[in-house]
C-alpha cells in the first residue's frame, strides 16, 4: 500500500488539474441551468405583467391560474426583477410583526388605500428559503406549486410592498415596486426586459451553484459507473456518527460504501468536491471544516477524500492546503485522477 500517492499538496494537484471548468461539466450545467430556464420563460412572465392591473391585484392571480404559470416560478422572476431573493425574504419573515403590525399589507396606489390579509406569513416553523419557495432547482420550478397561499403572500410582497402605507414598511420593501409597471407595455419593454436579469446578483450566484452541482453530479455518475454494482454511491450523504461539532451532522458531497459488507465496523468514504474557477467563500468554508471533518471521520474508522481543482482553489492556497492536509486521499478533477480515487476507495472498502 502506497499512501503517498493518494495524498498530494496543492502544487502537485495544480500540476495535474483542469483549472477551468471541463466542457462536459459546463454542458451539464447549461442543461440544468435555472438561468436558461428563466430566459426561456421570460416572455410568458412579461405577458402576464402586461395583462395585469395594479388596481386589481386579484386579476394577477387569475392570470397565473388561467395561463398555468406556476406561482413559484412567477416568484422567481419577481425576485430577479426586484433583486429580493430568499435571504432578504427570510429577514422580512423573521421581523414580520414589526414590519406588518396589523398582520396585513396596507398600501396606497394613486391615493387609494388597499389591504391584503396574509394567509401563511409569517412562517413560525422553518425558514423561508429557496427550498420552501420551490425555487432551488429547475425541477422544483417545473413541479406543481405545493403552497399557493404562501406563494400568494410572497407575490403580494414583491409586487406591492414598495407602496406600503407605513414608512417603516415601505423603507424595508422599497425594491418591491413591480406594481408601477403592471399593465404598461411600454414601461415593461423599455425597463423590465433590459434590466430584470442584468441588474440581479441572484443569477450570478445561481450560475456558480449550477456549475458546482454539475461537477458533483458528474463525479457521482463517474464513480457509480466505474466502481460497479458492489458499491453504493450517494450524493449529499452522511456517515453514521460523524459530526462537524456536537450539534451538526457532517454532510459529504458524495458518500461511498460496500452494499454487502459483512464486517463488524463498516467503513465509508466521504468525498468532498471543490472546483472553484474563482475565489469565493465556499473554498474558505471547506478549508475551515477540513480538520474537524477529518478527525471525526477518522475516529469512526472511515475515510475522507477531496476532489480539488480550479484556479480559485489554487489561488486560495491556505484553504486548499487545509483540505489536502486533512484527507486520506486528494485528487484533481480529471478522469485520470478519478481512477486514482477509485483505486483508493476499493483499497479501503474492499
């Protein structure tokens, strides 16, 4: 057994790595890309805005039902248009009673008072995150809406929130001014069409996420295919008893085990995938977690491997080296390197 060949430093990985996203990964990401899906559904979104009436909010919901346009897909478009995504919406949910003391959205359009009584907000349990809003993936956006009442509440916030009567409410929701464009084709064509994707920071982060998911998905498929039927390869899995700290269970991008292992202590290999073309917080987070992940996995007689590649990883040397130093195996993101990882997995799991 030659352990040295499985553990390299960041310079050794850089010498054999891809550094830039492989074509196969980019193609896979594009296929599953939310950005492309949003572009594909943009015209239908804009047509609903053009037919809506800012004086009759119920007409907007009628148009969504008549057209079969998913409520949560409409929310995703509104989030891009207003640049109000899951994080600010969760903050609004957390401070809901302060922002809406009456429990209603009370707003004024051209001197006329309107009220909307919230049906589901605030959420008492759980977070108002992308998963809850069914906007965390293309598949979620395509699926039927699970909670139309919650979706209606969020749509009202994003469309009419900027017209709120109370100054403290409108100051929080000042970006939520879509009502100004409803029914006005000229404004929609000259402003919304030009700006709704370009001005939003949300889509940039999501594109990076799509690439990261595609990189992980490709690695899962490669390992499952080349390891064969005797091994189980899971995405976003856990290893029994392995935690990052006393409260948080450690989740690995990939977990591999033998299906019919007969021994007393079943070994697992947890694989973390870190491919970063640019430097970002993901590299730092994985680096910070590396020591605890390694120690706790090692204590359970299991193994940690890293797939590390991309110019961003090679420029953030401290974080990348933390991953290298706290692993039983580290490889770059190429098929040849994956073969080395497969050799390691078979050697450790039998």
